[in-house]
C-alpha cells in the first residue's frame, strides 16, 4: 500500500526538461542581467562623454580656424601687392579655412543623439 501514493506523485511530476528553474537559478540570472545592464550603462556613459568631448574640440577647432582665417585674410590683403602669386595661395588657403570653419559649425549644431 505504500507504493500506491508514491506512484501517484510520480505520475503528475514534470519531466526534468519541463521543470521551471529553481529560485536560486532565477536569482543568478537576475544578478547576471543586472551586471550586464550596469556594464552597458557605464559603456554608454563613456561613449556619451567622448562624444561631448569631441563636440567641444570641434567647436574649439572651428573658433581657431575662424581666427586663423581672419588673421590670414587681414594679413594677406595687407601684403597682396608685394606678394603677387603668394597672395593667390593665401587666398585659396583662406577660402578653404572658411569652408572648414563653416563645416565644423554645421557639425556643432547637429544633435548628439540620433
């Protein structure tokens, strides 16, 4: 008679592959997911900080390019009659510096998050 109830319990027990995870296994999975989320958050913060730093460097470079362009433009006009062909080279440099400064300013205005 002791075999009867035991046989009944085994008949309704789930097979090993169908059993839900144990509480300890769930806790391990949650801990792993939290660790992954924290590492991802740290990585995103690092990338964000690098992007902000790059934007700031681009802004400073644009300002320096503007100043250089202005200084060269003022200087090349003052020496244009005496310089001849060199003045033409400076004019093309000034034009290119202006284009670079404009491009950097446009990049600076773009939103960081897409």
